C-alpha cells in the first residue's frame, strides 16, 4: 500500500514517517513542504496525485503555532489551512483511486467552554477560543467537508483530533512554539544565564492534556491500515489526563533542575480554560490507549533537546527569549 504524507518533515510528520517506514507493508512517500509542492495551489495537488498514485493520504501539513503567532497571523493561518485541505480533498475526489484520506485536525476546533472531557459530539456547540479560532475553524470546516464528501461521493476518510502534542523534533522556535518546547527553552535560558526568576504568560491555572508524538504516530498508522474501518466523523486522540499549566511548569523545572522562582503575568491570556478529551471512541475504533505517561515523555523530550540544542536548528533561538 502506498501512503502519501503531507508535512512529512514537520514535528508530527517526522514521527509518522518513522513509524510508517518501519512497517514492511507500507510504501511511504513524504511531501516536506512548499519546497516540494505548494498544496495551496490546486494544480500542484493534482500533479502530486498523478505522480505518486497513493492508496492513502495522511494530511499533516498545517500552518500553526502558539498563542502569540496565532494572534499575529490569523488570516494566513485560516487561508493556508483551508486552501491546502480543500485542494487535497477535491483532488482526491477527482482522482477516484484513493482507499482512504486520513486527516489530522486540531483540538483548537472545540468551543472555548466545552465541558470536560471534550466529546466529539460537542465540537459544533460554540465558537473556539479566540486566540486560535481561525486555525480551529479552518480545520473544523475541512472536517465537515470530509463528512459531506463521504455522504455525496462515498469518499472514505478517517478524521483524527489529537490533543496538544510534544516530543522529540518539536518546534523550539520561541516565536511560534507551543507550550512545552517554549517552557523548556525558557527554563534552559534561565539556567544558562543564571536568572533566579522566570515570568510566564497567563495565570498558570489553565489545564491541558498532552500526547507524546510517537503515540499519536501509532494511532495514525492504525488509521492507515486496511484493517481499520474508515470513519469520517471526528475521533479524539489523547490520554484522557489533564494537568494545570503551573503543575506542568513545576514538572519540567524539576526534570531540568531549575530551582528559581516562577511568576505568572495575568495580563496575558491563558487561552482555553481547560482542555482534556474523552478518548472512549478511539479506544473502540483502534483498540489501544496512548502508552507514554507525561513525566516519561517529558524526560525523553528534554533529553532530545539537550542532545540537539547546540546544533544549527537552534541557532539564535535564545536571542528571542526574555
């Protein structure tokens, strides 16, 4: 079976390619980004399908980031994500030979005040949290497009909604990183320059659930399998365990050996107040649970960071950390 993975050089894409390439029954092709093909252009997408003739597409390519860059570039995030997804889905419909389209959405699609744990049936019950609403709405629109194409054209798809991910190869650029790599960078900076105090956005009271990236890759590999039925409606992927940001910070500081003060600036937003998924549907569909605990996953992530932080990819990152 030939699998085409968009965004294959990204954080999740790296883990997915590693997992798929480990299986002898998968022939995996990766599209790294616009340096390969510009998925916001329909003719490029049409040509990709004609060139690679995939049986399954895993759509990971996305324009995304943390609260800061979401506030700075809402139009770009909404347009790029809509354009890439719509082009791929429509090209696959015309292509007519696809066994399955596996889309990876975002937990940002859920309403801001969704009851915890988030159930897939709640996804249309309100407006997303404002700071990342354009990204969330774009992914939610694509979610509905897959459902509509299944109804009208019989197009087979599986629609995954992973919770916040972390792990090796994460985005450690402080201008666009998510919470865990941003915290690792900030704490390492404080240790390196001898700061006895770090300041963080928000109150620390917001809660999040985190999924180790290799665990997410395993769910995606299962979704690609011919043994797993196509399911166009959203499926939550996570651990079902939430943690307050202040407790997450304390856990990371302990692993990294930081003993300074941690203060919170409530003039900056927390983002969504709570985020934790009901994963009962994914357990039913895939028959597994995410095996990696948060403390273990953080240890692996921080170890990878220390091994790689002096390499070129981290060059100049500390310059942007206050």
